[in-house]
């Protein structure tokens, strides 16, 4: 029996579909965060090297991506690139758009993380005969990543929620699955409350992990 607009029987029936949508959401979020981490690391380093060309390229990338809506970026990749002769399937378009978007935010996180490492660490590594790349790889970046783990966790959480925009290019992630169920059942409350519940089940544990990581890092810094 339905309670108001919420139908418990329908909710139980659609749980497998919502779970599938949640897995698709996680898949896109994880892949996009990993690719975004690679992109963000490169452009984050570009922001701090003493090269005005690389500085300008990185700044332009970060400002353009952060200054435009993710929805527009997704549509440019999926609908715009084919007009330039580059046609990508929805899955690849979705990962590409999310990765580029996430990379811009991660670039700023990486930049801040590198700048949080005392300059003496780089100088000490160089004095031991390391090249700039070696010092960055073996000395600076490991310390920077430890400092920015909470921020990267928050970026992953944000990407899980932002991935709902992939529904506009027919990717069967969680939000689109919920809307498809609504279109068939004409019951909005049941599938959309289910969608919200699954998002909470994905993001709340991650939020707690981020809080724990922040406390751990704060404890080490104060020790």
C-alpha cells in the first residue's frame, strides 16, 4: 500500500535497478577521478614551474574549465566534437568530460599541496644530486599528496554527485535510472527518494573517511 506518493512495494521492486545505476555512477566517478588526477598533477606542476608559457597554459585551462558549467562541457564533448570530425560513444564522452572538469579542480589542489611542502625539501633533494623531476617525484609529491588527501576525497564526493549530469547524454547512471522509472510508473517520489538514498549511501561513508583523514593529518602536523 502506498504511503502518500511513496510506494514501498514499488521501492523494493526497483532496488536492483537503482543499485545498477549506483554502480555505473561509481564506475564513472572512479575512472574520471583517476584520469583527472593525472591531468591535474600535470597542470598543477605547470602552475608552479618557472616557465611563463606553461604557467599561462595551465591558468587558461583551470580558469576556462572552472568558469563554465559541467553540463555545457559534457554537451560540447558529446555533441560538439562530432561536428569537428571526432565522434565518441557516450561512455567515453562522459569519462572525458568529467576527467577534464575534475582535472581543473585537482590541478589547484595539487598546486596548493606542492606549495605546502617547505622549499627546503626541494633544495635538500637537489643538493643530493637529484634532478628537478626526481626531486618532485620522490620527495615533494609524496608529501604533497599526503597533505591533500582530504581535498581529493572531497573532489571525489563532488564528482559522484556531478556525474548525475551524464543523464543528458543517455548514460544509465543513477539519476537517469530514477527518471526512467518515473517515466514508466508516473510515481516521482518513490524512485527519486531511492536515488537520493543511494547517493547518501555512497557519499556519507566517504565524508566520514575524509573527516578521519583530516584529523589524522592534523594530528601528525601538531605532533
